[in-house]
C-alpha cells in the first residue's frame, strides 16, 4: 500500500506557511454527487481559493497541506482529489464514497511523481500530501479538491517551490581585497571592516555575521553592482578592536528562508595587541655594589610576542647580558647585573615593544637602591693651605664620605693611632671634621679617617701634615761633651732639623769660665745647610768651656741651642773587677772597662814571670810585685808577653809551668795609660793548651797535701797567721775533715805527690769561682784567684802580702 511506504520516508522539510490569496486558475469541475453537475458538460468555472507557498530544497521531503474538516458536523468527506498545474487527471485520489474516510481507497498515478506521493489523513485539518525527494520538476501549483456528501466542494492550492542556494560567501577587506585565509592584521584600539558577499539564491538569502554563536550584524546591505537580485552583501564594521577578538573566528552565514542550514564561511582574525603587563622582578631585596644580581622582566598580552629592551640610566644594555623566552603572547627576559656605586639612584627600565604594532609599547621603571661601603677621602677645610702651615698654627681637616646608606661612625687616626676628642690637648673631633689647635712637631705625620656603615667600612688614603718650623737640634745632638787638649783642633758638628731647609744660617757663641758670652766665627755649613762645622782649638785653660750653636731660617731663630762642653783630656781609668777563667785550651782574662777619659781607649795585657825560689819563703813580695811605673816596668823584669784588644778580654796560651806569673791590664788612650789592674801569683801545672785532667779549685787537693807537710810547714802557717792562729787552726781542721769525707765519696782518683799542688786554682765561670771582697784604703775591688801550693821543701805557702795588707773574705758559690 502507498501508506506503508510513506511511513518509512525521512522527515519532511520545513514548510513556509505564508498564505497567498490570488485568483485561481480555472479548472473543469469534476462530477458531483446527486446529479448536481449532470447536464452541465465541460463548463469552466473561475475558482477563488487560498494559495499556500511551500518551499523545499532539492532532495528533501515536503508536505502539502489540505483541510478535510466538513463545514457541518454531520457531513463527511466523499472524495479527495489532488491535481498539479493544469492537468485534468488527478495526481492522487482518495475515494470514500462507499466507506468511511479511514477505509477509503488511495490511488496515485504511476509516473515518477505519483510513486513518491502519499496522502496522510490525520485529524482532518492536518491532512497532507507527502512528496519525497522533491526535484525541480516537482515544482508547481498543487490543488486539493475535497468533495463532501452534503456540503459544497472545497479547493486548497499549494505552490511548491524549490529553494535555490546562494553562492559560497566571499570576504573582502576594507581595501577591497578578497580575504582567502586569515583576516587582518587588525590593531587593537583601531577599527575593523569586512564585507561578506553572496550571489544568487531563491528566495533572496539573508547574509549575517556571527561570533561564538552570537550574531554581530544581521543587516543586509544593498549594492549597486549588477542586478539587485544577483548579489547580497553584509558590511561588518567594528569601531575599536578589543582583546576579545584575539584568537577568534568570525562567521559569515548566507541562508535562504526555507533552508534548513546556512552556508557558512569562517574568517580567523589576526589581531595585533599591545603589551598589557610589564613587570620587573629583582631576586634580591637589597642590592650591594659589586655583587651580581639577576633581574627578570615579564610581559604579557602582546601579539605577536613583545620584544624586550633593558635600559639602565637611559642607556640600552647589550644583548649578551639578556636571555629571552617567548610564547604566544608572553615574553620573559632575564638580565645579569653587576652594579657599582655609581648606579645608585639610576633607573632600570624594562620596555616591551610589539614590533608589528606602531606605538604598541609598554614599560616599567624601578629606581635602583645600591648599597656600598664608604669611600673616604680627606681634604683641608676652606681657608687652609698645607704648604704655608707653620708651627703654632691651627689646622682643620674634613673627612669626605661617599656611602649608601650614610655612615654611622667616623674615626680619625694619626699614625694609625685613634684620636679622641680632647679639648685640653687641642684635638677637636666633631662628626666628619678634625681641628688641631696650636700645631707642634708632634702633630706632624699621616692623618686618615675611617667611616663605617651597615655594608662595611672604608679608610681614606693618608694625608701627610707637615709644617714649617724654626731650627732645632737633631736628635742626639742636643748636648755633647768633647775632650781635647791644648793646641789640639777638634771639629764640632752642629746638626739641626728645620723646615724650610734652605737658607739656614748658623752662629756660634762661647761661654767661658768668666761667664762672658762671645761670638765664634769661622764656621762652615754642610749637608744642604743643616750642619755647621766649627774647627775649634783651645790654647789656654780659659778656652775650655761651653760652645753653643744657633741656627735660624725664614720662620725664626732656634729657641734652644746645641751645646758642646769642651773639657781637657786625661788618661783613662784602669779596668776593674778582673777575673781568670780556665778554658779547655787557654786561660781567659776578663775585666770591666773604666772611664775612657774623654778619648777612645784600648786595652793592653802584659805578662811577667820569674822562676820559683824553691825552699825559700818570701814573706814580703819581691821587687817583681812592686807597683808598676808609667813605663810598664817593675824592677828589672821585662814583659814576656803582650796583647792589645779593643775590649779588656784576653786569652793566654803556652804558659810554661815553673814560673810565678803576674798579669797587668792597662787602659790606653791618647792622653796616656792608666794604672794597671794586677792578677798576681798565677801558676800553671802544665803547658796551657793541653787538656787538664782536673778543672777544680786548688783547695780540693788540700787533704792530699797536708799529710805530707812537715812540722816546719805547720809552724810557718801559724807564724803567718799571727794572732789569728787559733782561728786558722780550727778552720784548717774543719776543712781537712770535710775534704776527707768528700774524698772517700768520690770515685775519681787524684794524683799524689807534691806536684799536684801546682794545678791552677782558677776554674771556668760555669763552675766554682771565688769572689774576694777587699777592705782597706783602696776603693777599687778586684777579683783574683786564691791559690795554695806545696813547694819543693813541703812547705805550704800563702801570699803574705795579701794577708798582711788587707783582710780577705772568701765566698765560694756553686
């Protein structure tokens, strides 16, 4: 059945419901019921019926409406006939004459159109003729004739028209150039103009602009080019392009009314945007001079991506210090900076530029706060000139400090010594100034100042303060004593310090024993005028006195002169405190020098000796020991050895045993020589130079010597002591007992025989040394070796002269 095939067809197209009332074409009337049309033949009637326009697209399904509702409630449809154009044969018929409408007989012509039609009854007023897959041949006026049983026939007309689609939209820019791809570029803030044009289309198409599913412009503009029905145009104009258009697409839609979907042409937009944000980020909160920092500049919103330019103090920073990363519309630039003190307060600017957008520039500027340690220098205060400074003037120094942050402390130094505020001393310290009141030579030297802030400290290069001053004696030449003799000429050198050094003049005065002050001529200047030499020759006792040297320069005259005391020369004093020391290969003689008498001195050692007189005890010293004359002879015994040294220290070698030696030590200068210092009765047991077996005090061998002593020896000892015999006997017994005990404890053997008592009694200074204090008329003390020996007759001898003339106190120290 035709109805079954129609149910499976696709949904019908949208029906344009506009009703057109016009004069109907005259069609021949079909035969009616009940003989109403009988006998009328082929009479033509003019029918007026509503005409409904139905649009359809080729290939779509369409529905042609027909109202089957009876005019009266008791009436019913007898027959439905569909005609197309002027055809007299129905295209489709529904016969309900012998049955109800639901069981009516459907019939369609067998051509192509009839096979694609089916009448759907529905509710009566919704009855429709469905035509599937319409073609342009199906266009025309369809007439639906409804015959009722009792009511007059009704006719409904439907104009089926197929839609003609317009051409694909064509986009033009403001210059009339066709946009084939991306539209633009358009600049942010400027206008945008695009034109969408289509040709053809039936019914006349509607051309609109859309963005993101929302219509931008729905006004169709008329054009004067060609036939009015040939082109349809829509001009899109946007006064100011905003960021909302960046990255979007515009759509031009062309659609005839019956079309189910429009023809769409998309236009991507190329929008150039200015940078929206520029921000400078420093990685350190505090910037320090000399410490590298990293600065980062971020910009966003530019299209295409912005180019970043760094500027410091208005000067562009080179590319090697900059690294840049770009994305779609963002740029990040990193900059390495090593700032100095001169960069403090400068402006660091990050400038973002859109290279394709004239005037598309945005920048940010920060003021750099660079901290650095103080940089210090010293200047003279206004009105002070260093070259004209004189002793007694005032001076003011200023410490110039350049630092950030400002200094918290300023310290002044003089020759690396910190200066404190001292009003009494004339040192005034106030902030960055130093005032020195009443300058003296003690103020001469280097001055520096040191400033400290939170970053560090800095010290200024020193400034050397010097001043002009009157001459004064050079250190060490203030007062000197000069020894000379009559008719001897001495050169007196007067040395002074003075600034300025040029044009220094000298004068000499003499203050003799009578108190007169007399000028002395004939001096000459040396050493750039700072030394005056006076050749002075005393001729009488009155010429010995005080000479004063005076100097003057452009500043003034010397206040205190240089003093030379001229005293007559005299022989030196003899050396004193002489001692003997037994060294391994020599005999060491050491003395302390006396006064030199005002002239350079040297020292002379003479050795004299006589053979020992065996068996004879000389109570009084021989002629050899008599005081020496000025010629250095004692009696008739000549010196057997002499030695001269600048110091009173001598070494003796090759002294032979068997002699009684006397050592004479003199001090000699240009005025003569002193009395001798004597070391008497020096005896040796062997030749000096050979290593001795013992190096101890001669008293250590008394125990061995005493048992061999004869009664005569003891009597001699008693006779020598006089009234002190009892005391000596007791002392001797104590010494013998002590030595006996010590001898038993020692492990070393001692040579026997009388010759053992010839061992020298002097020992090394590191060992036991007797110190002898003499009492008597002589105020001069000497140190000598006390010795004892047994002579060939077995008698114990002492130096009788020492015992009779002075009291001896012996102090032995370990």
